[in-house]
C-alpha cells in the first residue's frame, strides 16, 4: 500500500465562525485524502487554529467566507476551481487575486505560506490520530521471527491481530491473538518465538562432528580421520521442519591395491584379503625364498595416501666360516660359506663356562651375530676354614678340586668380636678371580684339625 496526501482544492479555510480581537481564526479545517493502491478512499479533517493579523471578513457571491492576511494571504474559493500552470495560480472562475491591490503579500510569499500551512496540517493530522476519544493503535513492534495477520498502519479499538511464528520457529510464550484497546495500546506484545530444534546427530565412525547448536538454520560440519574418505555431504543444516538437510555421511577407509612383491619374495598379510583391494592400515610381512634375504623393512603397511610403504629387496647373503673362540670350540667342521639365517654352535673346554649365546646366526648384512666367550673357574685362596657353597657348609679340605665355576657364589665366615658371634660374607667368582673378604681370619691348625666349636662357622650366628 502507498499513501498520498492531497489537499482538496489545494487548501480550504472556510466556515470560520469569527475571528477574535487578536486575529486568531477559531476554526480552520484541512482536508486530506488517503489513496490506497486498491482504489479505496479515506478522508480525514483536522481543526487547526491559524493566526493572522488584521483579519477581515468579506462576503460576495463567489465566496461563502474568505480570509486575507498581511502575513500570509490565502484565498480559496469553494465554488471555483484553480489550475497550476508554469508556477502561477490561475482561476478558471473568478478574478485573479494577484491583481487585487488589497493583497499585501507577493505571489511567491503566498506559495511559500501555502506549503507552510500544508506542513502544519500534517502535524495536526498526526495529533488528531493519537489523541482524544478517537485513539488508535499503531502497528505493534514485535520480534523479527513473528508474523502478523493483515497490514495496517493504524488500528481502531477492538481490532485484532493474529500472531504466528515464521517458518522454522515455534511459539513458547504469549497469546496467539492481541486486541487494540481504547487507550491506544495492545493487550500484550509478549509473544515469543524460538527456533525449532533438530535431533542431535548420530556419531560419525572414524570421523568428527563440529557444531555449536541444533536449532533452525544451525549447521554441522563433518570431517573424517586420517586415512578415511568422506562419502556424502560434508555439511548439514537444520531445516524449518526440524530435520537435517542431509543424512550422516560415512567415513570409509582409503584403499590400496595389493602390496608389490619383490623378486624371489612374498608377503603374508596380517588379515585375510579378499579380492585385489586392501584398506588403510592393512599390514603384512615380506619373506624371501632361500638363500635370498629381505633387505630393508620386512613390515609393510597401506598408508593414508593410498600407497604401500617402501618395498624391500630379496638378495642372496652369505657369511664366511666362523672362527674358534678362546678356551672353546665351534661345533661345525664345514669349511664353507654359510647362507643368511644359518647357525653354528660353540662350546667351552673343561671347567670353563660359556657366557653369551650358544648359537650364532648369519645375518642379512653378511656378518655373524656376536660370538660367546669362555670364562675361567676360580680357586678359593683358603687353606683352613669352613665355607658355604651351594647351600651346604663344607670344610675347605673336603672341596676337591679347590675351585668353583664362573659366577658361582661362595660365603666365608667371619667373627663379630664385640658380640662373639659369627656371620657369613658372600663373594663371587668372576672369570678366574674370587676375592676373600677382609674380615676372614685363618684359624689355627689345631682348631681347624679338631673342628673346634670356637670357630666363627661353629659359634652362634649373629
């Protein structure tokens, strides 16, 4: 709808009862016409006091009552029509008022005052709408998410407006209808609409969801973990009907072909593979046909880029015949080169003890693993006394031969003179060396020969 304000016959000032001594017209009426787009016509009149100086009344056959003024001059003929032409006023009936010597104002001043009066009438019109017994209600100011029935600027007491929520919103507070009351106010404007909510989305397997809310027009962003590809839409929006615009997508693993096989080699997958497709994080182990050996990492994996890790090589690797070790021997007498993975055994002579691995293996670098060594036994540097060996008390003369093996533990007895009690002190044989503790004292020959009960090994133990 659009509004157009029209002054009937430009302006009409008529039927003024009288002018007071101060020159104020008691009643002056402005007429307005409001044109609707549909062609309907509504009119409104406004009473407006207008002040003029030296107001005079004049009656003639052309005028019911006219007004002239020294400050502004406006003569409107009710029974005459007027025409605007090239900035001048020309009357079709009646005489041209510009030629009347009684008019003190110039034509330009008249036109300016006509526009001033027009503005005053607009103000009066606004005042008349909002005051007095004819109070009306203005169109209420409600939330952005609220819709109102009809579209009027002014409402009369008793008029109703039906309220509803816009698409995607639902009412939670206030009545669905409001009424204009005589005071020019609405019964209430506390009508609230909130966004409709969509259900919380399902979890995305092997992926993540990013969202802050599930209300109308909220969005969800979907992303997949490394090594997975998103199948479906990567975003979803909450629609006005409370559902998501798209279903939850899938995160499917990146696919690789079968792992490449080196010459003279094979791969054994960690899981059963069907067809010619493998998936992200699938793994396998490379093996080579003898006498070839895997050169490189024998483990392989399908990566997030859709390719397998670097493929190793299969080469022939040999090791030379291993040599002997000190105080020991090698079990094989073959005078040849050994293939990768072959083993040989070592042993030690007499009471020597083998320290290290019994076997050595030919490695993929063409070298043998570390050889073992043979460690010497130890003699016990005690001529008289008693020892604790392998859980038994033994007189040193009864130990034949007088030696213990590498890493064997022997305890000798010492005396606590302050408390007159005995105690055992352990010592260990390390590759032919066994240290006797400083607290040990050799007993006399008589005490030892008769196994005296006063020896540290025989008295009460501390």
